[in-house]
C-alpha cells in the first residue's frame, strides 16, 4: 500500500531534481560565456592536423584543401591498422568554420609518413624523419605551460597542461566552470586570460 506524501512537504524526487537543475543551469551559463575559438584551439593545441601536415611536407594550401579529406581517410585507416584504435579528434578552422577532424600526436608521425607514401597523390612529397626522442617530464611541462593561444579579440591565453586532448568537446563544455570571469577550467585544461596591449590599448 503506497503512502501519501504529507501535504505541503516536497517529495524526495523534487528535492533531488532542484539541485541538479541548478548545477545544469550553472554549467549552461558558463558555457554561454566561453570563447569557442579559444576552447577549440586549446583542445587541438599540440596535435598534428592533416592540412597542416600536408603543407609542412611541401603541398600547397589548395592541394591540402582539395585532397586533405582523402588523405585523412588513408591516414585514419593506417592508424587503425597500427594501433587497433580510432584516431583522436580535434578541431580545425581553415575556412572560417570549425570542423571536427582527426588529430594526431607527434608520436604518430610514422603513421602519417606511411600514409603519405601509400596515397598516390602525396607519394611525391618528402616526409620528415619521425623523431622518437621524448623530452624530460620537466621540459615537457615547461613546453606545454608556455604554449600560447591568441583569441581573435587580441586577448592572450596561456594553456596549462595542454597535453591531453582525448576528452570530447561535449564533455568539456559540461564540465566547464567559470570562476571569476578571467579563468576557465575546461576538462584537463586551464586557460588563464591576460589582457594584452592590443586589448587594453
């Protein structure tokens, strides 16, 4: 026999839902104030994107735009064969719009070089030798903490611990917390804004 709730007293489900709604609204409010250019650039920082890889190997930007997708499929297939896993995801903005693309770490250069030789249209390009030397933890930390991402407004952002970008953007936005309007925490990354002369002047 079900018991009736006491008149005037909120049920347990109501008490549980209200805090969740407040937390969800707080996350939505924080996400609404995020500069997506900075967030997407931070997530993709330090990763090798197909278009940039092709241009660095001697391809023209027009060639990279035209055949980048086809080469990217060859690179992704090579990565799956080598690692038995899907490539990481990153964000690219070469045409004024952000697109979800495959991203590779510097350690994956061998995979990209193999794909470069396997794809007929890029076989003429010369791959750079893969560098397997890993810096010390201290040197790697200094490198990541000194990486800068510049927002279109001219504000200067310092990327902290920008070494892990497997987290999907949707989860980053849900975990986003804006503390005082100057510091954002997005997943594993902490972005600290420092006004530059371009902004203050």
